[in-house]
C-alpha cells in the first residue's frame, strides 16, 4: 500500500516549514514511534526522553523523505527513529538512571537491611527478585544504578575479550541504514507482478536453482535466466 495522498501533502507542507503539518504527522504516527522505542525501554533512559528522541528522528525523516524512494513514509521513518535513539545513546556517552530504578534501589537497600537483621545474612538476588516480584536482571540493574551514570565506552571484560558497554548494545551503528535498504527492497519486490515475484522468492529466499524454477513454472531454464536478469535490472533501477 502506497503512502496516502493526504500524508504526502502533510509531508510536503512540513518540509516547507508548516508547524501544524508537523504536529499532525507526529500525532498520527505517535503509535508507530512508541512501538519503535519500546525496544530501548530497558537501556536506562526515561520513557519520556526516549519518546522525545524518537520524535526528533521522526522529524528528520520528514525532512529527508522523498516519494521517489519507492517506500511508504511510515516504512521510511522506522530506521530513522531507531538511528536517532542509537545516536543519542552513543553520543551522549552515559546511561541515565530512571526514577523507577532509583526508587527500586532504595527499596532494595531497605529490604536488604531488614533481611540481614532477621537472618544474619544478606539475601540473594533470587530472594530479592521474588520479594519485589521482578526479574533478577532488574534487581541487578537497580542495585548497580547507585554507580551510574557510567560511560558507554567504559571497558568490560567478557570471556577474555576487552569490550566496552556500547559493544553489548544490540545492533550495529548503521543498522538504521541497513534496515532502510532491506525495507525498500521488500517494498519494491511486493510490487512486482506475481510471476516475477515468485522467481525472486524462489531464487533468493528459497535458494532454488534456475532449472528447479524452470520446472516449477513450466518454462525453460534459458527463459528463467533472462527473466531473472530483467527483474534484477528493474530492481536496481527502482532502488537507485
């Protein structure tokens, strides 16, 4: 499904500086932005901050969008929002501690003191997690929050390798760009006619040979080869 004429009109107005158009686009796409930033909710950044950063990426998507890209506006926005959040995490250089983590840390400290007084030993992470009905990882993160913020480039050791915290964050720095290329390709393939789409799917997604495809489509292997070359050239033109 192509980007609607109304959306294209709003994008065009926003690119010309129409603040009302930008506001409308953000409101309409707020669920999309929220769904994208969910993957970063456990990275130590306040949700409201994440949303604002996501909106910055969304506004950049508005400014850079071109209908000639051959992808829907919403499709184009996703990697831009992801890239902006990751850029912030990389450039900001520190993991910010949320109020919720700070609050949990205070509660844990109080519980540990009470438990130690009653049992003459400190509670395990498992005991603390069960008491507060949270994951053990969340307990560790909350207890470590007293030492935050820490640099994303602080060294850590893992199985003999010297890494930094940024190395542990999922995804590559250029993930947004790679995702955009994949999404653009997927969108173009969807718009091929049924036979051409089937040839590409069988050839590159199911790893079929040209002969196997020829047998399935009841045509010659030479015809498959010619069609494949023609389709690939068509894809290159549309993605260039």
